[in-house]
């Protein structure tokens, strides 16, 4: 079943999605395929454990084997020349009664080996995931991401064309891996409608991000970065469009000054909660790393924010 390149369902859209995925893999210099064999699954686990180092493996061998056997998505990117594993992704089927067919793919983990991150392997992995899901008749891929990680926010919104849904405080509870330890696991939800115009433009590399300066005539800074610290300025209730700045590198800040990282955590949490509460939604991320929040056109709003803990 999994990954079959079918002409049924979305038809030409599926073929176009596979073509975009293949072109992205070729540009990145990788081969991407499903990790159906135990040897490939071992390489997937090695990649994930490298990206999120901790005291134990991120996914045990028996669990990964069971997930793949039961139809979950698991992919592995290998360098085209050396054959070395350089990226991996894992997704589980989820349920949502509000979408056609009632199912979506929850992308639990996707990562690239640390010394290979300038090759756009992450884009190739996600476009393979998109094509696989469309071929399986799955219309949406969703995942969580840290609101403070600027590069991930830009990647998700601009490179992939996702909607940004609800905000969850401390979604995973305390995390012990080296990337997240010592911080709160707040998460935004990415909602990737695979056949949307936004996703298609992103897959073709035609979705463009503005600079903050380019949108300041219609937006106001709700949160800025000044001297490395977050500074709150405006009340979102008073504006139709606001900007929320992000730190340049929250991972480095977390390692150097945990208290400063928490100040950013709470400031961005407050700014996004306040904005979503008055109907604003993330519509774009600027080239200099700020969320642009506006009112959705046509009243087609995503789900409300949530304060639920893990």
C-alpha cells in the first residue's frame, strides 16, 4: 500500500507532487525512499538519535518496525554518491472529523544530519512526504514545531506553505534531549493542506517572504528584539495586522542563558495567545524572522488556540 505511485485519487496533482519531490531530491543530492527493511529502519533511528541526542533512542527498533508494518510513513534520505544516511522522517495516521476522509498524517519527526543542513534535504524529505500522502488519499499532513525556532517557522510557512493552527503550552511536558532540555515544550501546529494553492506555490519555489520593513505600512510590531531581549509594544486588539519578532537562535540562547531563553518563551507565548484571541492568525514569516499575523480572508479561520498541557 504505502508509497505506491498511483494515478488514482488526485490524478495529475499526485504526478505533479511526485515530480516536485523527485526534483527536490535531485537538487539536494539524495535518494529518498520508504524505510521498509530493518536495515533502513536502523539508519532512520541513527539519524533521529543524532538530531535529538539524549540518554536513550528516540524510537526503539520494535516500535519503529510495528509502525512501518501497520502503514505509517517512514522515509530515509541517502547521499547519492556515498549512500550515507543523511535525513529521515516518521509519520503516523491521525483522525480529524473535519477533513475529507477523516484522516491526516501526523509527521512526528523529520530531521537532517547536522553537517548536511545546507543542502535543502529537509525540503526534499517533506515533499516526498507530501507526495506519499497524496498518493495514499491523505489530504493533510500536520506536525508541531517550536514557535521560537526561527528557521523552522520560516521553513514551514514559506518553504512548505503550511497554515499555522493552535498554540499548545508545554505540549510534550519536560523533554530530556539535548535540544529541548531545560525549556518549556510550547508548540504551534502546522496544518499542511497538500493540494492547496499555498502548498503548490511553495513546492514550485514561488512563495515569497517579505521583509519586516516591507509590511510595516500595514502592520505594527507587537513584539521586537532589542539587545537580545524581547520587548512588548502594542495591543493586538487595536490592529488588523501585527508582527512578532523571534530570537535569531533560541537553541544557542538556551545553552548560553536559560533565563533569557525563558523570557523569550513567555514573551512569544503571550504575544501569540493575545493575537489569536482577537482573531489574528499567522499568515507569513518575514525574511528577518518575524511572524506576520492577520485576519484570515473570507472568514475561513483555523481552529482556536489551546492552552492544554501535554
